[in-house]
C-alpha cells in the first residue's frame, strides 16, 4: 500500500500547529481506513528555524501522535529551501510525498484525488486553485500577473499552482539531481517531466496567525522565479540595442536628406546620429556579453540533461 509522507514547512507557526494536526490526523485516519494509504504514512513538520515555540510543539505532537514526525532545519532558510530539503529527505521513506503549507489554506480534501491520480500512473499531481475569492484583490492581481509574466518569459509553470503537489519517489529521485541553489520549485518541477495531472481545489483563508509571506518576500520570490528560470531579460537588452541602432540608421538617412535641403544646423546631424548609434551599439554589446553570461549561469546550475522514464530492454 502507498506510503504517503506529508511535507509541511513551518516558520513561526505555533498558532496553527495544534489545529492543523487535528485536521490532518483525521484525514490520515480516513485514508488509512479506506486503504488508500499505509499506516506507515507520516505527517512531517519541517521547522525552518522558527523563533517561536514551533519546534517544541512539533516535539510534543510527535510524542503524542504516532503519525506525526518532525524535521528540523539548522536555521531559517526560507520556504523554498526548506521544502526542497524536506522533499529530498523524505523521498527515501515514502512512495509519495505531498507538500502543503502549515496553515492548511490548501484544501486537504484534494489529497484523495491526488492519490487517485497517482494510482492511475501519475508521478506528479499539481494542486491548482480554482478561485481566489478569499485572497484580497491585490494578492490575486499580483499573483495572476506574475504567472502571466513568467509564461511570457518562456518559463513553464502551471497556472495558479503554488507548492501544494504530489510527487512520487521516482519524480523526487530525479528532482534530487537538480543541483541549483536558487530555488523556485514550482518552475523546476515541470522540468522533471513524467506523467502529470492537476487537481483543482478552493483556496481557503489562513486559520490563524499571519502570513509568513509579506510583500517583500513575495517580490523576492517573483524575482527569483524570473531570474532562475529565464535568461530572457538579458536577451531583451540585446534587442533593445538592435532596435535603437536601427533607429539611428533611419534617423541618419533622415538627417542626411535634411542636410541636402539645407535645413539643419551645422553639427546637428553628426551629433544626433552618433548618440543613437553608439547607444544602440553599446546596448547590443552588453546584450552579447550578457548572452554568454546567461549561458555560464545556466551551466552552473548543473541541471540534469535528461531523465529516463522507461527502458524496455530484454536481457536473458
Ligand atoms: N514558511 C517557511 N519559511 C519562511 C516563510 C514561510 O517555511 O521563511 C512556510 C510557512 O510556515 C507556511 C508556508 O511557508 O507553511 C507558506 O507561508 P504562508 O502561508 O505564510 O504564505 P501565504 O499563504 O501567505 O502566501
Ligand atoms: Mg498561507
């Protein structure tokens, strides 16, 4: 039977842990009774160097409930690093790992459907938010624009999916080969491939405590997403240079014509053209250098170049 580990990153979550645990244990008992998961399954709280009583509470919960385990990170490293560390650590104990935030804003009832998809042969199941009614207009607008910008930059991400997802051990083994340190998990996971699907759910309100993602962290995450997944911003510099240079050529022709009609001040044409032409060339040159820098950047990530899904091979 499927051994399910739940990876729950926690940063200063003392207010929600008790409630979250009760809900999750209920869910686990139901899943175990329905024989959807094995009783060896666990709920693992991953403490991201919290400054409050989070770790103490996790220890108590672990003593009290057999289903609850705890993983403590050496210090605060942020949600993405903590989650990655959790996933890669837990894959050795589980058949599937589902990641979910400690505040249970993501509907735990979607877990049933995720497991069904896993049984149907999916290695990755993305949780996708149906509506964002509980989010403020500001959060909804910024989040949705962010997905669109990332798409236009050529990054492959699942629209309205955050970090609520199921990954099989096989997918996680492949994921562990991604050596990059600037993590933007929801952009990296689709690169793993394998059969994937989505499960829709309604995003709820945070139960207690406040968001550990203030605007500054949200912006940092968005910037991380763009710059980790795409070198297009560099290419944009190059294109801007080319366009400006072309404009200089056009205005060169224009001022040349004007010169013949005697409609220019002395020195105007040469000044005008050289400013634009040099500016354009400089941007173009920076873009070319950037292009190489972008290649170096991608190389340093040492991402796996391929991941084999199946090998049909008859040997004696
Ligand atoms: N989190 C973390 N480290 C951090 C910040 C957040 O592990 O430095 C965890 C947090 O405990 C929660 C998840 O990341 O489980 C998402 O945070 P939150 O719910 O506050 O974000 P929001 O839902 O407001 O975007
Ligand atoms: Mg939340």
